[in-house]
C-alpha cells in the first residue's frame, strides 16, 4: 500500500519508480512487476529522491528485486 499523500491524486501521477537504481516509470510500471520478484520497496519523499537521483517532479518508490 502506498503512503497517504496530501492534496489531490495528481501527486501519485508524479510518482517515480526506481528499480535497482534505474528510473523505470510510474505506478503502471510498478503494477506490472510480479510481487514474488520484489525483495524490498521503499517510499522516498521528493527531497530524498532529489538527493539520491537528482531533481524530480515527485516522490518515488525504490524497488530492489530478488536475484
């Protein structure tokens, strides 16, 4: 489940998904990943995403896959 956001659902449209440190898209990409392949999911704020990956228009979810 995604963390609650303030304001409208448009915040979720700006959400970025990073898999093994590569930006892969938004929520549609995350929905396409089979759950059994996911090792960890971590929500990062816009500030945290910006510090780790550079300027961003929204928050992010960092995914680590099972190997």
